[in-house]
C-alpha cells in the first residue's frame, strides 16, 4: 500500500509540472522532507474549548508545528494553558487585544477554533495583522462571508487554510488514490451519513447567530466535503428536504435533519443525510463500475475503518490533527500542495453548497451550482 501510494504521489507531482491548470482529481502533492531547513510553524490557538484541547494534545507529536501563543476571553483558561504548554505571557491575548499579534515574531499563524459566527471578523483581523490563518470548518456562516475572508487574506498576502483534517488521513488518501487510479472504474453513486443526537439545548451549536444554522453547519459538512473528495468532482446541482420534529430545541434557522442530493458532471449522484436527531451515523459508501468502498467510521476521531472490493483498508492510525498540523505547516512554510486542497477556496465551495442546500429546502426547487 505504502509503495503504491508513494508512486501515485510521485506521478502526480510530475504531471503537475507539465500542466498549468489541474482538475480537482489531478490535484498534486509535493512531498517535503520533515523539518526542512529546521523550520517549524509557530501557532497561536484562538478559542480554548474542547476541540482546541484535542488539537493542542495532537500537536505535541508534530514535527513541523508547535503552540507558541494563546487567545481566549477566559483569563483562567489562559493561565491553565500557559502552565501546561509553557507559553510566555507576552504571547497571550484576549479577543480585544489579539490584533497585537502583528508585532509578535513568535507567532506565524493563528488557528481560529471559535463558534462559526465569529470566524469572519476574527479571520479578517488576523489577516490584517499579517499572520497566516487556519480556520476551523465551516469557514463562515455563508458564502458571502467566506468570499470576504478569502479576499482579505489575499489582499494581506497571507494564507488561509481550513481545518479539513480528513484531507490528511491515510485511509482516506488511499481511497482517493484508488479512485484516481481508476480502481473503482466510473463512479456511479456516493452515500454520506453524518449525524448524532445533540444534547444540551443551550449550547452555541443550537444558536443561529453563533452557529449559522444547525446540524448542516456542524456535521453535515462532512458529507458535503466527503462527496467531493471521494467522487473527485464538484457537484453541479443540489436538491434537499428538511425535517424538524422538535421546534423548541431546533428553533427557526437551526436545522435538525436535512436529506440532500448532489449531481456531478461525470454522471455520479450522491444521497446524503445530516442530522442532530440520530446516533450512529458516520458512514460513507461509494460504488463504481469496477468496485466499491465502504467506510465506517468515515470521519470520526478514532481510527477510520472500512473496506473496498479489494479488501480491508489498513493504513496506520495517527491522530488526525497531528497529520493536519504537520501538513499545514508544510503548506505554509514550504508552499507544498496537498492531494486535496485545504485552502480558503476549498472552504468557500462547501459554503456555496450549504447556501444552495438551505435554498433548496426553502423553495423545494433544484439549485444549480457553479463552484
């Protein structure tokens, strides 16, 4: 498996040099030796909640990235994290003062891990401070905001990356290699099931202002993004239907369950489910004329498991965020290109699809996509 993937990556790198424009399926990866020139990406984490805790723990195993700064609105958290990760006081900020990172040479990039509705303004402020940005997904609450973030980072000359950890996960990359090599044949169908039964009704994920929606903005985006990297194309239309059984918990603008369908230019179709009202939904299935792949769990934090018509997926498991942050360090420091993009334009495509899904739910009409 490892040799075949290495050959695949090398072949893509050669083809990239010969072609100025690449399709989604032809995205190239340029392997970069770990710690080339001894450079390490120095990262400030913004928003010290549950997911930031996972990222911080994973980064302790990184070769190319380390935590050098903290941004939080809770002084007690900053003190706790300072002690745990040996962060000096001069590298700690709150939400009013973090623009001052522009004067801090100890910080190369800021990883925004705050509620979705805060990403837009925070990312633009970081860009204006001259620092690279890693933003947790979804990148924003709609495509308009996402475009403004992309524009701001471009104007500031900094990179904008989105926390698509699955784009670095070994079993996922093996499936992409197989599909690109034609081992599934012509892709016909993809199914993505993403959901769980959400708990605390007062949490920010059920607040439209902070979340931008409901399950679609949290868990449904995995099936959206997964359909694209699994099929290897961007969809050209979407239809969608919303179901809501609890209008107290899931208020107006906060979706509980949405089924959506995507059409791809090569003829493949996708049928997906996003929900906050059902457990045990973390499954991808894709079939082509020559074979199939089934992944369950497909996007969870634990080991990704699955099988294809050729047998079990058996790539080694490493914490996803470790691979993500090392990979993103190579993108920022060495200008390498991953197999599947993780930049702001990639995040913007998913936001355009989400906007179209909500429009399809509201109108009952198929929405055309131009990504």
